[in-house]
C-alpha cells in the first residue's frame, strides 16, 4: 500500500473514531442496537476504502500490449484477451458502499466475451 493510500485510510479511520464519539455524545440515550447500526455505517466507509486499495494493489501489471501467452485468457474458450483500455468498475460492498476500481477491460477475439481480469487467468469478473 502506498503512502497516499495509507494516509487516506488513516484519515477515514480518524473520521470514524471522532465521528462516532461525537455521535455518541449527541445521542446519550441510544440503545445498543442504535449504537451498533451507527458504528457499522461509519466503519463500512473504511471497509470500502480498504477493499478498493487491496484490490488495486493485488491486480496484475498492465497486460495491454503483452504477448498472447502473457495475457489473461477467456474463461469460456481459453483464447488470450485483447485489451480494450482502462474502465471503471463499480461494485457494491457492505452496507451499500460502492467500491470503484479502474482496470484494463478485455474482450475475447474468439467468442466476444468481455472481462475485467483479476489476479490469475482463472479468477475473473464477467460483465453482466
């Protein structure tokens, strides 16, 4: 994790702790359930940030322009994918938080299937 990412995570963590203390002070009669819901809501922001950072950190190096044997393969037919540029992919995390990843999108020249390849050829996210 790079320093900027660590600083971003730390800032969100600090906001979660400070915000929760402030919320608790302004809600002295809150039930355990209300406290739990508020804490989960606040922590989900940090969780989404950590998921995003970890996913981007673990992705493969840019594969656009690589030789076919070095590119991710189609899960349907096994052909090497063709890079179609970087695109943003939005996924939903816990508590409805959105995780946004910008990664190289690829299509299969054989069957036309599109993928956002993950870390290994067999791990992929298929577009719906």
